[in-house]
C-alpha cells in the first residue's frame, strides 16, 4: 500500500460524496490483507485531520466536509468489527471530544481501537458540563479520563475541569490523557493544562494507556511485595 496515494484517492471519493466508490476502494485495501487497525490509524485518521484542517481554513465546502465525515465514520466503524480483540480487562475510560461531526469522527476511531485493546470505554461526546463529568467519574469509577479530538473552544473548560479535579482531590489515581484536535495543533498544550499524558494518534493513545497500565500494575506488585517482606520481618522480630 502506497500510503500517500491511498489517502489521496480515498479522500477524493469521500469529499465528492461518492460513497459507493469509497466503500469499494476500502474493500480493495481489505482484500490486500491490510489490517483494519492500520487503515484506521494510518489512513482514516490522517484523512480526518485533513478534513478538519481544510474546513477550518475555508478550503473545503460544508457539503464536502459533511459528505466525507459521515461516510468515513461509517467506514471506520464497520472496519472495527474485524479488529484483533484482546480479551482482558484493561480498565475503564471516560471519554469526551469536540462538538463537531469531524471531532466525533476522530474520537470514534480512537474509541474503537481502545475497545479492541480491552478497555471499557464510556464515550459521551461533547457538550457535557464539568459537574456532570465529575459525577460520571465517580459513577463509572473510571481510572482514565480521555479528552480527545477537542476543539480550540473547549480548551478553557478542559483546563477548568482538570484544575477542579486536582483541587477536589477525590480521584487521586485518575489518569488524564489529552490528544488529537487542538492538542495536536498546539503542541505542549496538554501538558500545560495539567494532563498526565498526551498522544497524537489513536494508535499512540492505545500505546500510552497500555504503558501507564503496565507501570501501574508493576507499582502495585512492587508495593505488595514490599508489604509482604515487611510483615515477614516484623513476624521474625516478634
């Protein structure tokens, strides 16, 4: 698969509203035994970013943007049915995104990859007030809050949410991850507003969360071993 050519051809089918050709083109890629996960991260995600960038710069019409985002979201979600699924309980994620169809598309790509990686994802989209987010964190007992494909207009509310979470202190082990959208366009913003981790692509998001989970498990194992050793020493001393 020649990546640049593949992206360009599928992009043209999508923005022209030619759903049949778009689906047929993806079918030819699938027939070449290209993993659906690779298509999602290396083809669909870059197209999503192109659509958002061009539309924001008025270089893409509203109708072309609407054609493309809706068709690509369907294609990406259908492809997720063939993902290799890891049967494990990797943890719970509460996830939000920006308010537009394009940002929902970007988040959908990430959600499907996280699902396949064994995470239980509660995806609430956009427009949720910070108080509701805090309530849902407690209700779902999510270990990770992901703010993905957010719009620039979301940044102040996200900063306020992170500050509120840290001030309240009710979620000491919560991991906050930002990426995609405005966080890719303004490098360093995620860390500046208090996120623990940032990622630029859905695949990088899965890798980052898996690394965090591995580190957390190792930390718990080390703590348990230390506690056991301490108890044994105390018993011998007694």
